[in-house]
C-alpha cells in the first residue's frame, strides 16, 4: 500500500499509530486498512504539487492507485484515483464505472495515453 501512495512503510505506520488511518489486526498481527477509509483519508490531504516537466516518457503510462472519489449521474462518471504523488481524474460512461465496480477504496490502474485516461483493475480482481 505504501508504494501505491508514494510513501514509505514507516510513514503508513506513523499514520496508523497517530489514528489518522484506521486498521484492523489479523490473527497473525498484520495490519489491514479498509479501502474506503483510506480513500477518505487521501481526500482530506492537500493536493500534492505538480512535478517538474518530464522529458522522454513513453506514450503510455500506467498509474496503480486507489479510487478516492466517484461522481456519477445518469450518463457519465468522474473517477478520481490517488496514485503515489499523482491525482488522476477520468471521465467515462456511468455504465463503464458500474461494470468495473469503481468506488472509493477500490484498487485500480489509470492507463494514460495521449489525453485519454482508462481505468483498469489489477489482475486477480473481478
């Protein structure tokens, strides 16, 4: 999870210890963070600064992250993903968002090519 957020594991532990992010403990003592609670936490954080201009990237970029917000009407949906230091927003049909099951807390990948953002789900999730 720390990798998705662009922070260290120690940073996530500090957030948990400070009560900023709620966790449940497994029988083995591992910390489990609820995706919807994590999305709420991320929405409350200030927007990270835009990175400096980058030269020489490929035409296709993939940003694994967590869905932080979905705003949908009858036809369209606006989906926001927090991917490391990036906030990625995609506009898609409501039908597509519903079929993907996009909601705050869902792990997803924003695939960016030119000016289009396509939301994908990680392997093993259906």
